[in-house]
C-alpha cells in the first residue's frame, strides 16, 4: 500500500533524516512519499506561546492538503496532533475514505468544552493513534470517545546518538534537561540540600517564578548539541516530573536520549516514566514530590561509580533494542499492515 508521510519536523527532502522511519519498515508491502513542511519547525523551548498560532495552523493545513494530493489513492501517515486534526477534517470531506495513521499523538493536556468537541469531531475517523505511554491509550480513548483498540502504544524512538564526550570527573555535576511538566521545586530543594553543582537547561517559561539555588546554573538559548554534551558530561541525568492526572505524558524524549547515550538516570515515577525505566536495572525511579526520595537516589548514584556504569550500560542496551529507529520501524510496519488489511475489507 502507498502512504504519504507528513511530519512538521521534515522541511527538506535533502536532509539525511527526511526519510523518517520508512527505511526501517520491513518487507516491500508498503511504499512511501514524504511531504515536507513549508518551513523549519521552531524549537519548543524558544516558543513564546504553548498554543498553536493561526499562521502555524495555516501551514499545517497546507501540508495536509499536499499529503492528500500525493496520496495516490493510498493512506496518510501524520506526525503530531495538529496534522492529525487537519487531515482528519479533510478525511471527512473527501469523496471516498482513506486510511490515516497518527504517529506521536501527544496532546499534552486534554481540554474540555468546545476544544474537546472539536477534537472528537476532527479525529473520529483516524484509523490508528500511536501514543508513547501506555496510560495514554485509556486517556485518549475516554477523551475522544473512541475504542481503545484504535490507540497503539509504541515507545518513543531516538536514532543512535554519537558519544563524543565523557563524564567530567574533575568538576562533576548533575544535569536536568527539558521543560514539560518538570518538578523544579523538588529538584531545587534536593540539590540545595546536597550543595551539588547542577545545570538545568530548560525554557524561560518553565523556570519563571523559581528561586534558583546558588549551586544551579541555568543556561538559556543553548543548542541541541550543547544539551547532548551536557548530558554526556554530567555524572547523573535527572528528569524530575510533576504528577498531574491531566497531563498525558512528559519526559520521554529526555529519558530516551539519556538512555541511548548510556547515562546514569534518575526519573520521577509518573506520567508514563515506568514504560521506559526499569527501576534498579536501567535507571532509578523516585517518588513524586519527594525531596527525600530524590536526595537518596542522587547520593546513591553520586557516590557509586560502579552502579552508574552498570545502569548506564544496561540503559544503552535496552534503548537500542526497544527505543531505536529500527524497533519503531518494525512497529510502524505492523500497524500499517493492520490498517491496510482493515481497509481492504471496507
């Protein structure tokens, strides 16, 4: 079956990453055409607003229309909820049905009222939603009033990350990367008690209103490569998360990247973190809102080089097997087979 792929982070077909996961789909049953976004996608941390602007919706709409025009009677794969909603509306207006798979479907927060009604209307004919935590299957099924079988859990994937830096043993430090649903209050309290050097690379909006401890540095505007270097040089990577029943998922990107780089990792046990970190085997899970739990985990890893090495190596092996492009491509092929089989009987 032929599929057009529309992902907002692909804006040029000349990039090495523009093929996305399609080279890793096994067999020759499916073929693909990539439809690029009109401009490069803005870094989430640099955005002034967490909501999608009118001009951004226009660009999503144009990419969706381009994808349908090149579908050649096949199906469409979209990445991110905005494209799913846009294609979903066009799907209902089309003269004949066509299958749609929505990958990386993460709303962030499930709103009520008219926003929920619009989401239910625009997404009701999407054939498969691919989510990256198990809890999202139930959350979105209830929110959209759709059968849970339409929601598939596939772990978030990250390509192999070259390890170009080693742990800084002369000036060791902790690092916390990312912004979404981060529990900086607990992190700052823990590191302030321990007086350990810490780098927090996040967005300005995420750190507004906090009193930053003297042991914490907060560099803004640094590049992705700078973040990866910090993660590799840090003694411990920490992903402190806020438990929030309204939050669908958070932290998966940072978690998987750290694991791919074989880093010793501490993550709060919430928001789907348990789908990625095996406590005591590939990292440490700490209790939500618990300064004591975080302090204890930091002290344990900070003072035990062998444990850091063992957890990091196990994390790297597990991530290569479960969170790689190759693993995600296998899952994509499986889902496309099911949707294609279903379409052939309709």
